[in-house]
C-alpha cells in the first residue's frame, strides 16, 4: 500500500510540475504575441511632498491586461519576461508611454513635477544596443519634462563601467536616479559614494512595521539621516496609515507614497487630481 501511494504521490507532483511549466510557457507565448500597445497599461501612483501634502511626482507601474486572465501585476509576469528575453521590448514600451505622459503633464504641471519609471537592473547593466530611454533623451532636454529612473540596489552587482556610462548619459539629459526598495538588496554603501543618485526609496517593509523601538523603525530613521548627510532625498514607500505618515514626517522624510494617499491609478484618473493641485492633509 505504501509503495502504491508513494507512486501516486510521485505522479501527482509530476503533474503539478508539468502543469506549472505549461502555464508558464503559455504565459510566455501570450506575452510574446501580445499587441503591447493594446494589452499593456501604465498605472500611476502619486508621490507626496510631506512638507505640504502636494503631489510632486508620480510613479509609473506596469500592468498587463491579459485577454483571458484579466489584469496582471508585474510580479506575475516580469520574471517570465526577463527570462524569455521579452524585457527589452516591455521596457521600450514603458519608456515611450511614460515619457509621452510626462510631456503631456508638463504642459500644466510645475516644472519640478516628475514622472518616475522603474527599470530592470539587468537591462541597465548589460550592453544592449538599443536602450529603452535612448529615443527620448532629446525630448527631456528640450521640454520641462522631468524623469526619474528607479533601480534596485542590485544594479550595482552588474558591469560597473556600463552602469557608469548609462548614469552619465542619463544625467547629462537631466534624468535623475532613485534607488528603489533601499535596504533590501545586495549592495554596499560604498556605491552611494561612487555613483551619483538623487533619491533613496525606503522599502515598504521598513515602513509597515512602525512601532517605536522596533528595528524597522530604527532602520528607516537611519536611512533618512544618512541620505540627508549625503545630500540625497528620501521617498518612503508603502505608507498605509496616518500614523506612518506622521512618523515619517517627524523623522524628516521628504516624500511618501502608498495606499494612504492613493493606489496606482490610470493616467486619466490621476490627471484631474493633478490639475486641481489636490493637497493631502
Ligand atoms: P516598486 O517599484 O517598489 O513599486 C511599488 C509597489 O508597491 C507597487 O507594486 C505598488 O502598487 C505597491 N504599493 C504602493 N503603495 C503601497 C501600499 O501602501 N501598500 C502596499 N502593500 N503596496 C503598495 P506593483 O505595481 O505590483 O509593482 C511591483 C514591482 O514591479 C515594482 O516595485 C517594480 O519593482 C516592478 N515594476 C513595476 N512596473 C515596472 C516597469 O515598468 N518596469 C520594471 N522593470 N519593473 C516594474
Ligand atoms: Mg519603484
Ligand atoms: Mg519599491
Ligand atoms: Mg519593488
């Protein structure tokens, strides 16, 4: 009997693995064939200046409107896109879409308003000949459009000469850089000395657990202090409550984003809010 159920169990696991693999393969095919312009969406999450409650930036976040499976979040398809070589076309699409949106908004927003765009560290450090931002740099120089690229610290694990070239090229075009999910990646603080970044984004995990005296609390406050000493500004991610907002403000954090202020929404939903200059109190 034991042997029998053992074999059944083996079949069962194999079936699960097979079906997971075929679902994955299906997803790759779907993504490869997806008309990007029709199925991809950018949602925008406002980033608030904690000193006055005003929206000063918006982060572009990718969604995939799958024809059968509905709206997919990046965690469900970015890994697959990276492994199957589709990331570059996704990032080209993201960049041109977000850049066009930034140009639109720059027509009525203050020149300090910024659209932030996530980029994959791999795309950033490999020597790919067509970079997602390339076609748009000219546009940034000649409009009051202001862009920030968000990268995780893992970008520093890649080819540092390539990285330096990209950073220089982007900075020359007036693009700023932010380190996303700061404090959770594999990198050393020495990189902050070597590479010129503008913002540190405190990872949500340090924001969520905000009991005074907790290690998360201490880490977040230390990041803020360190950043300011280095001349960088700080964005807190994942702010969900008024208490978190108040604590971050008291700790001197510059900017915040999170469900407390707004979820990521389609551009058409954010735009009227930007136009009236809504303030979060
Ligand atoms: P991220 O850049 O750290 O983005 C923040 C994530 O936290 C977003 O998830 C956002 O919806 C979510 N979030 C914002 N506020 C809150 C909150 O108050 N509570 C909670 N629980 N979550 C909050 P999303 O949109 O699912 O994106 C996940 C990750 O996918 C992003 O993390 C980013 O690393 C990546 N990503 C998104 N869009 C792109 C893209 O266009 N290109 C690349 N390369 N990566 C992207
Ligand atoms: Mg981000
Ligand atoms: Mg983040
Ligand atoms: Mg993240």
